[in-house]
C-alpha cells in the first residue's frame, strides 16, 4: 500500500511537467459495451426469447470500437469504421439506424467540446463548454496491459437524451380539469425524473502523461484506460505512443451548431413524431 501511495504521489508531481515538456501524441483503441434494461421493453410482457432476439439485433449499436487520437491539449474520439455484412446495416432498430454518432472533440486547454451528430439525414454540431469532473482520487491500483493504473471515481448529472420520455403517458389535453396545485406537483415530479446522477469509475495511467480519456471524460493525471459510467463500459485494448506519422487533431465542423439541450429537444420532437406516424400506420396483421 505504501508503495502504491508513493507511486501515486510521484505521478501527481511529475505528470504536468512531462506533458509540458514533450510534444506527446498517441492513439488508443477502446472496446465499448452498453447494456439495456430489457425489463422495460414491451411493458414487461416480452418473453425471454423475444428479449434475446432484440438484444441480438441491437448488438451492433451496443458493442463498438472507438479510436482516441490525442496530444497533451486536444483529442478526437471517433467510431472505428467497419463494413457491415449484407442486410445488417439497418438491423438493430429503425430509430437507431437513423442516428449517426460522429466524432467528439475536446480541447482541455480551451475548455471546448464539440460533437457531430446526424439525426434523420440532418447534421448537427453540438457545441458546449468542456465540463470539469470532480474526481475522487483513490490509491487502489491494477495493471491494464503493460500499464499501471489507479482508480478514481466521480458522480455527475447526465445530460444525455432521456429515452424513458418516449414511454411516458401524454399530458392531459384538458388542463382546466387539473388544479394548479396538481400541475405544480406534476412539473416537480417530471423535473425530478429528468435529473439522473451517474456513477463513474475510471482507471488511469500516469505512465501516459496526458489528461485525456474516451468520450467527454478527462481531468486525471494520466490517460484513462478503462471507464464505467451508467450502463456503458469502455476498455482500452491497444495504444500506439508517438506514432511515426504525426496525428492532426482537427475540430469537427459539419452541421448546424446547437447546444446539448437544444439537440435533446430536437431529438425528442422527432422521436415523438416518428412514434405517432408508426402508430397511425394500418396494421399488417391478419384479422
């Protein structure tokens, strides 16, 4: 334990010096996996076989490989391109297949975060101030590949799209039948439901002296090699340090510039519209 504490202390002191004194670059590959609470599908009426079929169809959207290109100041986190098997590109859900998750750029020096997103053929560029994370540093350690890593934890409010909104009952059309007090209580309950706190567990290595990490995560004295947040886990499987060909960390620049809140509102409206259209379609079931 004393050895771990000593290594951790030295890393905290030396990491900023190493970053500022080197033109440090690297490429890190991450395997990501997201789990889904299948009990909420179909109102809890799906059989185990149906749940397995849905999970299999969603697998291409829940298990992916990403590449993080980074230096001491900026990084780009993007999905690795792959060729889908014939007939597989649209499987996994009609809505999921119409949303594209583009590159995520963060500049820790300028506190800038940019994320390209495609939604039903329209391109958006989410622009936000890079938010700091209040990490709780630990002394627990483990090896990931050849790198000694230390554990850090945090909590943060999720600003991701709340898919549970699509399952909520619509508001009453005749608001006059509901008292003002009742409306206030309902609004408070909805606000409470929208606030979701995520537990984050990260493992970072001071041997890679950059304050970078996958997706929007950063702020530790070393590259984050493993991260668990909510239902998603990201694990680094390969690292290339200081590649021969210098990496160019470019800002994404395609699409209409919106905030994350504005994008979530646009997505919710589009999803509600699509759900309404789907429900109005004539049934193909045999009578």
